[in-house]
């Protein structure tokens, strides 16, 4: 049986991205490896084994074209409003909190924020399938 272990994001500025994920979600550097052409930085939340792999291609100065295929990375939190307020107070720009229902019943409560490279992050309140 397969186990999801990480998702890779190409970023321009490693320090800027590490700061964003640490400030907004408490992710910490689990490991960093460096090669002449690129570096890999693995970020992990204390709450899960799944990691974000930040790939920095050295010498790249232009933002990446995210295309039309990328959707988002999702994280679940205990107190959605408090996390949103924390992120906003840190100087980032989270979108408004939304509520989604299905068949008239609560399904999800969430907001989105873009990371420094434009990747969308969905922040969900822990509930139901998102616990």
C-alpha cells in the first residue's frame, strides 16, 4: 500500500518560503540538501509526517508559471478564525472564511491564502472528513 510522503513546490526564494510556512502554519525545516544546480528543503508540521519539498533551482530569477493544472495544498487547523487572524496579523493576506454545505449539511469551513510564489493553500477547520 502506498503512503503519501511529500509534495514538491518550486520556489524562487527559500528563506521567504520557509518563513511563510513557519509563520502561517508552524512548519519547520526537517531536512535540507544542497547540490550545485538546486537545493531541496523539506518542511514538516509537528502534527503529521507529510512534508512540503521546496525546490530552489539556482540561478532562476523569473517566477514559475503555475499553469492551469495546479489546484492547492490543504492544511487542517483547530481554530480557523484564530489561524486566519494570526496570518493576517503577520502581514499576509488570507481570503475570507467560507462555509460549504452538501445536501443541506455542513461540509467544510475554510479560507485560501497564496504563498509567496502564488501557490494556493486551503486552510480548513478540523471537522468531519477533514479532522
